[in-house]
C-alpha cells in the first residue's frame, strides 16, 4: 500500500464515521418539525448548523480525496498537500463543533453576516468559528494548489483546459478527467480567495467593531459557498468520467470539442451563477440579477447534458454488471438531473419569488447532494474498497441500494411536496396554519430513517476494509 | 429660534445614530401604560393588538415644532387610517388630558375614531423614550422641551419596524404607512462613514448610485485564480528549463 492509499482510506474512514451522525442530526430536525420530538429552538438551529456544515464539508473533502487518488493515474501526486488538508480539516471541524455545541453557534451553514456575531450564546464561539473557517480554508487551498501544480507539471495550462480540442485538434490528448479536474480546481481557488477576504472582513469587525457592508458580505459568502458546492459536484463527475466506462467494460471517454467547450464554459459561468442567491436583495444592481439568471441556466446545462448522454451511451448495450459502484454512479447522474432541474426552476426570478423561503430549496439541494454528489463519492468508495480488498460488497447490494434510493426519494419528495405547498424552511416548529409542514416532516423523517438503515451496514463494511488499508504493512 | 434649537439638537445626534435605522430595527418597545383622550386607561400593547401603529410623540405645550409636525403628518397620512392606526402620545409631564384633547381639536381632530390621542403615565415615559431613541431636554429658561420629532412603526408584537426623524418627503412617510399595513417596503441603510468597502455608493442629494470598491472586490478572486495558474505555469516552466 502506498501513502496515498492510506491517506485515501483515512479520508474514507473519517467521512464514513461522520456521515451517519450528520444524517441523525437531520432526522432529529425533521422529527422535531413533525412534533414527534420537542427540541429547544437553540438545539434545533445548532443541529441545523452542524448538519449543513458537516455534510458540505465531508462530501467536499471526500470528492476531492477521490480525485486526488485517481489523479495519480496521469500525474505524480504529492501526498503532503493532501495530508496538510487532512490535518487542517480535522482541526477546523474540531473548532467548528466546539463553537456549535460549546458556544451554541447556530447561524445555519450559510453563516450569513452578521449572524456569527449574534447567533451564539458565548462570545468566544464567534472567534472559534472564524478560526475553524480559516483552518478549513487554508487546508483546502493548499490541497487544491498541490493538485493544480501536479497537473501543470505534466500538462501546460492551455492543454489541461483542452483548448487544443476546442480548436479541433485531436492531439495532444487531454483526458476528460484532467480537463474536469483542472476547471474545477481553477473554479475552487477563487472560492477560497473569496473566503479569505470574507474571513478578513469578519475578523476586522470582531477586532475593531467596524461594521461591514451586508451586501458585500452576502456576495462573498455565496461566491464561496455556492461555488464550493458546485465544484464538489464537478469533482464527483470527474470521478465518474474516470471510472464509469471501465465499470461498463468500455473504452475510456475521450475529450471531444463539445466536451471541452462545456467544461470551459462551466469554469467561467459558475462564478456568476451564485447571484441567484441574491434575487431577494433588491439593492443588488439589476444587471447583476440578469447575469445571475442567465448564468444559472448556462452553468449546469452543458455539464449535465454532456454527462447524461455520455453515461446513457455507456450503459446502452454494455452488458454492465450492476453492483454497488456502477449503481451509485448511474443513480447519482439521474438524480443530479432531477435536482438540477429543481434548482433551475428555483433560480428563475419569477419562481424564486414564490419558492425562495420554502422547503423547495432543501428539496433540490438534497436531491443533487444526497442522491447525486454523495452517490458519486459512495461509488468511488466502493470501487476503492474493491480495488484494495477484492470484496465488491455483493451481499449488501440489494438491501443498501433499495433502502438508500427508496429512503432518499421519499425523503426529498416530502420536501418537494411541502415546498410546493409553500411550507417555509429554516423553522424549528411550524405554526398551526402550516399543518402540511408537520405531516411532510414526519414523512421525510421516516424515509430518512431508511437512508440511515442503509448507511449503517454500508459504513461498517467500508470501515472494516479501509481500516486494514490504513494499518497494512 | 426654537426651530433652530431643535434642529441643532437633531444635528448634535451622532450621524450614525440618525442614519442607522437598523440600530433600532426590531427593537422591542416596552408595554407602557397610558390614558387615552377618551379617559380610557390602557397600555401601548392593547393599541397594537388589532393593528400595527404609527406612533408619534408630542408636547401639548410645545411652542415650536410639535404642532407643525402633527399638521404635516395629518396632511401626509390623512385622518382616517385604514389597516393601521395612528397614535399620538404626549410625553410632557405637565400635560393633562384636557391639553391633549385641546391639541387634537386645534389640529382638526374632532372625531376620536380617527387618530388615537393620549397621555403617557409619567413613570413609564423614560423607558419608552430610551427604547425609541427619542431625545428630550428640558430648557428651564424657556420652560420648554428641546426634543426630537419622530414617527415610527410598531408591529403587533411591539417591535420597532421603522423610525423616521424630522420633516421628510411625504413619499417617505407613506413608506411607513405601507410598512404598517404589512406591505413589503424596500429599505437599506444609507451609506455611513463607518463602512470601508461598499458594493455601491448612493448620492444622497440626487438619489443616484454608482458602483464602488466593494463590487470591484468581487472581481479579485477569479482574476487571482487565473493569475495564480499562469504564475505557477511560468514557475514550473522556469524550473524545467534550469
């Protein structure tokens, strides 16, 4: 086993341990909204903050860990940046949990300005939270930079971005994995820079009391948050492009001009798509709102269309042997389309006026995360486990996929239906006149229990095999 | 003369306190006791039970701005509020109910069903004035109060939603009325001097805005990303050549 094998297995163990805990937080929230449990408002919002930040955090690092591992097929990947990323992630998560559960930080995962200064009971929680952001940001920035340097050592920038394919040349060849990883890394780095600026402004206010421009802070927050969430999906897609054809017994994908065009477009447009989070901010200049609307259409469509046709073309008449990994990848792409469609509907200004503060929002982001991005990473994890142990988890295949997909679909459907009934989001208890909220929270909570029932045996299966990788000679 | 002193007082309030409406936004206003011009003893919260209210304070003995201000509000808002209530309360400890009634009549409010006129119980006055940010200073030589003139909106839970000082464009007064009716009214803090980087600046004279350095700051991350990638590429190339 190489150092990268061990580090990847360590990432998998860490993520696998946190995942069911974060699911449990979500279930507690839904059961509280269903009036089955009686949590205090503070506990509810603390759980909401922990659930959101942990889920985004673990699946971002897992998607990046998958890409780091697969990148060694093409370039020489140094382990130390990923190790720094791991250590600083642990520090960051530790500080974050201390702020949430020790200092009652309950800002929600967006931590919108000025909430970190108010939504806590202990003043130190603000500083600890900002330090945790700093630790996570620096760790991930170093890790991203390490991967980018590794790529650029082998592929010049223009080649890594497949510009020669855009011009119709077929050589030198840029594998789709390199193209998508490069565009994703170049997309991520600005998100981290935005986070650094944001953090600096937060710290200035913390130290001096000087207030910041709320509009600027919100723009920076979503530049960071929205871009991070999008790019982690693209890391998942990179993994899929690399592994899925082989799982179907087909030749690796080639970078066609339209593939190169789609991903180069994504690189630029994804930075402006976040403007759709600010439709309600009437002080945002109108022209920016138009850009947000257009970018929200342009950013996902090329990537989704190209990937979907590629995946369907791969499966068609392939004689694919379905086991955990290909099922996770295939289902992930299909639900990515559904979640993406839900997101595009919400990103249309006229719809956003109706849907913005409803459960439609968690509906679509849970669709492309729980049933999209997480499945891409679970696909990588099962592939990795089979590579290292030879066990493809065939005994778990039917129960895990059935429970996970059934539970996941029921869970997000409860959100969609409640959202279409205008049930509001981000509330711990629904008022009496929103009786639909209680019912669909209960339905969602019960289906989420099915997801948890699928995840627990899967995690045990993964932990036992990855443990051996970490401690192998 | 008195007008000058009142405006002088307002201008003496720090700029941020005058402009930063957000400083008061959603502040919980205490449930003070009062006596209405009808003689009914009640509380502020009982007045907001059925409607949000527009609240203004006055002194019946004020020889300065109170009467012109109440007349200005009457012209701007009208005398028959719908979907909200207007409450005018005397804060002056020397005022009696007769004084309050006389003021209402003098200003043309003969029907008690229009605006609600009343008198604050003296022991509750300081709490209310502090919560509203309403400044009062007794000038013993003139035997008059130097005080703010202010209109504010309280919702049905006693939260301060809007607060406007001084004589303003009636359009702005109607923003308060719409807020009291529960309509969505756009508002954003006017640029102060305490924020270093703003997305745009507003010309307070013309109402025109222009993009500012805060918005430019949003260009830094993507430009830095390309600059970083190109720099890395050059460094790797240099190292390879060596």
